[in-house]
C-alpha cells in the first residue's frame, strides 16, 4: 500500500488492507496520514511562498488550478466521461459571482454559494442530453455546448463585459478583513478551499462512490448488473465536477481581479486536459502532479503562446502513446516494483486456484463448497418459479429464439445447451432484459418482461456474462462490494462525503464481501487487482458479486468458457452448492461434463427452439440431441 | 431570400470539404480528428503566404502540404497509439495534440495574424436585388465540384471500393486481401487535402486566424454529426443544414447566436436520430 | 511422399493473458487433400483457423506452408501467399455489390488486370453459382445467407488459393444450399485446391473428406478416416 496516495484502484477503506488486526491499524494510520498530508502541504507551501510576491501568485494560481483539475478528474478520470464543457462551467462560475456582486451588491460568500449552485445545475443540464452517447459523440456535444455557451456569454455584455472583460471585481471579505488576490491572505482562502476539495475527493476515493464511478467508466452494464442506475450515477459525476469547477471559477475571478472570456477558451481546455492526463486520470493525486507539471512546463517555456502550443502538442502526443496513468500511474507502478523487490515472496500468484484439498474429487469439493456457502448464502426467497412462455427474439429478419417456453425454480440447477447459434445466450439476454423479446416471463405472479436490467437484479434475478464483467482496476474485494453499494439506505450524497452511516454500511458490505470471497477460497486474493487475475477467479468473483444481493435466481452465461479443467470443476462445485442452498441456477454452457455434473435438468436448444428436456443422462440418450450436435442421422 | 440561400450555401461550401474529411477518417480509422480546425487555419495562412505572388502556386502547394500533413498526422498521432492499443478517446486526443503542433507551425512560419487569400476572380454579381462577390459563387461551385470528385472516387473507382471495404470491416478487408494500412493512410491523405481545401475556401471568402481553429473544428464536427458521421454524403447533408441554420439565425433570429442554434439542432438530432439526419440503410454503409 | 502443404507443429494459441485456447496442436495437410476438423463449440476450431490465416499470432509452435514459416504474417499477406479463409457466418462486404466484392478480391487496382483475373475463373465461378451472375449488381448485404456464402466462395476462388480454410461453411444455411456448397467444394478439390473444413456437425464433413481431426478442449482428441471414427469412439472423442 502506498502511503502517498498514488493508488488508483488499490485505494481502500480504512481497515481494508487486511482483516488482520495489524493490517487494520496500519491502514488507519495511512488513511489518517492522507487526511493530514493535504492541509499540511498547503500550509507549507504558504509558508515557503510568503514574502515573495511572485511565489505567492504562483502558489495561488496552482491551488486554484488544482481544484479545477480535480473537478475534471472526477468526471473524466473516475467516471470516464470526456466532458469538454468543464472549462466554460469554470468560466460561468467566475462570471456569475462577479455579476451578482457588481450588479446586486451581493457579498462574496452568498455569491460564491449561488455560483456553485448555478454551475452544478448547468453541469447536470449538459449531462441530460448526452445520456447514452458514446464517448466521441459526447466529446463533440459537450465541446459544441462549450462554444455555444461562450457565444451566449459574450453577447451578454453586462454579464461578461463582452470582449473587454470585467475589471472592477470587489474583494472578498472575511470578518471585515479584505482578501486581495495575489496577496498571501488570498492564498490562504484559496488554500482553504483546495483543502476542502482534497478532502472531498479523498472521501469519494475511499467511499462507495469511487467504486460506482469506476464501474460507470467500465461500462454501464456492470452497474446495472449490481442494481445501480447508471444514469443517476452519471448525473452525480457531472454535478460534483460542475460544483468544483464553479468553485474554482469564483476563486479565479477574485484572484485575477480581471476576467474576460478569452481566459476560458480552448487553450485553457487543452491545458486542463493535459494536466489531468499528465498527472494521471483517475488517481487521487493525479491533479496535483498534473498542475505541478503544467506549471513547470509553462515556466520553462516562459509562457510565450507559440512555444506553449509546441510543448502542449508534443506533450499530448507523447503521453497518449507512452503512458497510461500519467505521472501518478508511473509512480504507482514504480512503488509496486520497489515493494515487490523488497518482498519477493509475496509476488502475486496468478496460477490456478488452490483449495485446501485439491486432491478431493468433485463430491468432496461440492461438500466443502456447500458448507462454506451455507452461512453466507441466506436462503431467503423460497419456492419461487420463473415461467418463460412463448418467448421469441428476432434480429432483423432472423429469428434467434422462436417461441420458447421454459421454467425454472429455486433449488434446482437447470442447464441450457445446444450447438453454436442455437440461441442460448440470446434467450438469457431476453430474460434479463438485454435484448427485446416478445412473449411472457413471470416471476411468481409478476410479469417481468421488459424490466430494465438494474430493476431485475433488485427483484432477485442476477446474472453473469460470457466474458466476466469485472472491473479490472478495482480489487476483487471492491468488485464484490460494488454490489452492496447500491442497495443500502445511504444515498450518493452521504456516500460521497463518507458520512458515519455510509462508513457503517461500507464496513458491513466489506465484511459480507470478504466472507463470500473466503467461502469461494479467494480470501488471499481479495486485495489484488481484478485485472491481474486469471479467468477462473473472475468467474467466481462475478458469482460472489451476485450473491451479495441475495438473489433467488442466478443465470450463468458460459461460466466454463476459457477455464482449465480444474477451474471448471470448481465452478461446477460452486454451482451445485448454490443449488443446494436453494438458489435457482440456470447454466448456459457447452462443456458437457460441466453440464452433466452440475444440472438437475437440462433444456436442449437448436435453431432457436427447445428440442429436448429432462435429466442430463436421459437427454443425452436422445437421438435428436446427438444429431443436433453431430448431424448423425439414425 | 436569395441572400439567405447564397450565404447559407457559401457557409456550406466551406463546411463540405471539412465534413467529408472528418467523416472519411472516422469511417476508416474510427477516429474523430480534433485537429481539423488547425488544418484549416494552417491552410488559409499558408495559402495566403505562398500564394502572395501567384495564387495558383499557393493553392497547389497548400493542397500538397495538406496531403502530407494528413499522412503525418496518421503516422505520428494514430499509428503508434493504435499499436499500443490506445482507446478511441486517446486517439482523438492525439489528433488534438497534432493540431496544436500545426498551430505552432502556423504561428512560427506565418505569424498568428488573420490572413486572407486574395479572391481568384474579382468583382461582384447581382441576382435580383441581392449583390454578392463572384468569389463566393466560385467557392460554392468548386465545393460542388469537389463533392462530385469525391463521389466519383468512392462510388466508381476500385480505390474507393477498397476504402469502403476497409471502413466496413478491417478484418474482413484483410481476408479479401486488402492491405488495410495503405488504404487507411490514403484516407488520411485525402482527408488532409480536403481539410486544407476547406481552409482555403474560408480564407478566400472571409479570413482565418489561429483563434478561429476551435470554431472551425466545432462547425465541421457538428455538421458531420448532424448529417451522419458514419456516412460521407450524409455528413455533406449535415454541412448544408448547418450552413442554413447559421445563416438563418444570423439574418432572421438573433445575430451572433449561430453556434447556439447549431447546438440546439445538434442536441435534437442526437436525441431523436443519433446516427444522423441523412443516413439511410443501404446508402449509409456504402459511402 | 513429398512434404505436406501445410505443416502445423506444437501450436499453442491464446488471447491476451488468458489460458491458451489451443494447446500444442500438431497436424499436417497434404497437397490436394480435404481435411475435416470437428469439435464442440469452444473446442478451439475458430481459433485454430484464425491462427492459420494470420489473424492471430501463435504463442509458440510453428506453422509452415509450402516449406516457408508463416508465423506472424498478416491476413492480407497470407492471402497473397495462397492461404485463403472463409470466416464463419458468411461474411461479405455488405455495402458493396456482388461484382464489386469480386473485384476487390482480385487484389489489384487496375480495372483491366481485375477483369483479366476474374475472366480466368469466370466459367468456374458462374458455372458453380449461376445465381451470382444474376445478382451481379445487387448489394451483397441484400443477398440471402446462402447466396452470401456462395459469394464468399466465389471470392475465395478469385483469390487463387492453394489452401482454403472454411470455418463452418454450413452454419445457419438451408440443407439445399449446404448440399450445393459441398458439391462445389468437391469441384474445387478436383481443381487442385487443398482444403481444411471446420464443422461442428461431423456427419457433414465425414462424407466429404478423407481424413478427419477431432478437437476437444484445445487439443487433438482423435485423428483418422471418417469410417474409423464412427460411433462410440467419435462420441467419446467429441463429448469427452
């Protein structure tokens, strides 16, 4: 664990380092260090800079730039939304506060609050029409928005001063004391807000919010799979970054004392992008490094605008090709490398799964699994049945699933097999609402056809995917915890602030997730990044993530694909154990040993239709089934 | 009325080469060229400077430079990043970086001041009560000519069919024996030349300076998206729509708000028909 | 007997950092032979095809074709050396017409050269699939699945293959069309083209080939003539 907070995904909760007591105290210390380090550094900078006007100026500019970059880091770095309207949001914060003060004589503090409210609202406004756009279109739309808003602002001369800008900016006062931009007193004001920003980001980083934002970056389907609405998570990202950008804008206006639209132009946007990416998008300290680096670059090229283009251009080109994760990412890797050299024995094991008794046969494995899972899988929903009636799915003119009726109940493991292109996965997708279908699906007495995926998860039907939808940049534990983040009573606001209630919920979630991982014999890997893990582990983690939500049914899409024989046996054992714990499991696979070993009953699909049904041994005796695979007639 | 049509068409005439260029590289490489504005500005200033004594020389040199720059952009910004498996948004950033380098070149070689390309024909014509410069009409004509050339290239030649194959499916094009890298490079060269032509058009009926690069960028992207980024001639339709929307706003609704109205149209299109107004099944994939 | 046309030795292939999909696969294909390759889905058939056609770099092992090492050459380069693939799912250039599809596959940019190359095989192509002559100016995307598969095959013929890799040529097609495709494969074999045909449906290939390989879990489970691989033995190799 890095003390300096370079962690992108390895960042963890207080006490998350390990469930051993020693690890707990160590992690607490480290979290404590992080909370103190921020303000301490700001104070030290202030003390060093005091006495030198130029340094004070530079330091103030830097902390304000930090706030802005942190704002962009939330929306782009964490949530992966390439929102190019952030600079104009920043500008709007500046102009709004000045407008309120100059036109209405409003004091600094209420003007600050209103400006932040305005930019937050504006940011949400940008978010709404860009819902569902892919990243390129989102970039275009937000860039167009930025230019259009700049146009409107320029035309509103009272607000922006037109092309000339606004000069007479009132000074903020604190207890009757005037804080003049460029003086040390103003630095302390800016530093105070920078500290608040840092604290907020740190809390987000340590809370469920980061897991949700990271999941959003990896794809909305992951979020929906754990019952979290991707849309509202997205809005939160926009709102948070809008608020911080507005704050930065207000501070900037009162620091410069002169503002014009030119300041919030494309060039500023480029500098911001560069700072965010150079520093390390998605890292806690990325914005800090980014701002320092940009400051150095600007000072070195001595801010002639010509050289600036050259330096920024080369900077971007080199960065895109050479690094992922910028300075923070590079340092993070470096620290990991050092750590590995220091303790070569703790190198991450990426081999096959190891169980206590790998020599035991399938039955022993199942028993162990069942026992392990017994405590953590609560059999809450009993006697439920899903009835699929007359379901059809058509793509264009192709009918992939044709009038299929199947049913499955809690406590049984049902297999779904068939040759290539038989429509197995499509059927699964139709049940989970990922593709449009006709027909009917009843869960108990409730019609659930057409329910959006995140709602379906909440009503007790979880699923896994052909290629595991696991977030590679989170640890296994965090991946599992993600499923608990959307269900509690604590909303996003308290989650972001890491309120006591949110903390409590997170601790409970972590314990549950840890238990589940331990039951699946993954405890020793809980803190490793998912991206470094073999496929078999990810499959189990995806199952564990579903179990967090206490589902009644679990639909597994080819859990055996890409696994070694041993891993497959383990998956089979897990599936049987789940069935024994009264879950209903639907298993799509084409590995016959896996299917026959795990299922109570199977359906055979061919050309989108059910051609056979029954216990595995009976079904495989049927001639149609063999000929569906082999084409051997008679 | 005539004023509206002519002004709109001349706006569209500048945008047509730009959207063709943007759409072409999007189709072939999956990248949106965020350096497009810088290409235009470079072209306008270069053409004004190189063509100071002889306009034709300036134009030819500039178009050649555009092709070279397109190839350079592909070689510097795209290929290394593609090899590294950088995601699309990273490639887009790389084109932005290349655009900044171009801005730097424009400033160091030609100074950053607004430049004007001398009109190729002087004088004006009056249509009814409306008077306009001949240059404006010439640019509209040339833009249509370019459109025809591009249509011929893509619809009638084997090169065009190969490009269509590459943009449809890289892997399948390889299976057909198409050397995809070469055609991708070609697409960037053609796209560079088109961007440059748009820049020259703009400089010959108005002016260009480094400061307008972002605006030109946004206009070309928005125009292309409105019409359909994935289809060359859909994008052209978008450019015409954008031309009319902007002129209509400036002349009849509220002067100085053309970007705003364009944004409104863009948002509507993205909400209602995200693939673009002028994409139809069958034609959309073809060119 | 002379050296085989295609010699695959200890081929191991995988995606990314994941477990390899193919483990240590070795086999040879002789000049003029039609070799069948069968197995369940997930057995690694398509991966093997992609590795042979240059779409996927092997982790270890060697593929040599007519005595030259092929590892790492791109698909387009492999095509030029004579290994032509028909990917699964009758994939054609849907936005182009039938004729344009055929022209591109000639791999030249001069109209005259293209015309000459197509004329050389015209009789064979249109003789096998007269429907393509009828549909010359239609967009390939509007053809039926069977017609697209015929177009794929026609395209492959124009590419003058020494070795044709067919990935599930019968998948999703009507029996009549499958019959047609297989009968044309026999004419191609008679014309001296060697083939590797992948099917999930072993019966289909068995009737067409002299030798068959059964792939299971990324390893070769059995090799032999179709008659030697019938009944229980095949089931065992197939299902495990």
